[in-house]
C-alpha cells in the first residue's frame, strides 16, 4: 500500500466518523430515499455495480419507513459509506497479498 492509498483510506474513515456524528445528532440527514440514491452515488463517485453487489450480499440493507407495502425504501448514508470503505480496505489488502505472493514466487 503506497502513501496515496493510505491517505485515501484515512480520508474515507474520517468521513465515516463525520457521517456517524451527523447520524447521531440529526438522524433525518442520514437517510436517503431509494429514488434519490443514484444521484447521491454519482455525487460521491461510487460505482453503482459495487453498491448493488454490497446490497445483494446484504452488507447494505434498505429500511422501509411506513407500514404499507408500497412505502419507499431508504438507505443509511453512513452504512453505505462504512461498507464501501471496508470493501476498499479489503481490496487494498488483497492487492498487497497478491503483490507479495508474486514477489516471493520470483525469488
């Protein structure tokens, strides 16, 4: 892992901490409707396929607010950011393991 990747990981987790504080003090600011989610993901520069993969693995779970079957689904912005940050760290660790394996096999 190089310094830029480490910097990005730290920045991600600082943002997660900030979002967690917002969630604690102003819960309505943390939730986003499914209809507005695609634009928010674009603004956050998140790949929709990566998000959908995390939802299908139930790492990110929607919340239905209301009792009706047609009540809209909402997502927690903090939960999304936490899951994406953890997935990014896992990717970086996996890449480092692969690089070390290749380096050791060449010796």
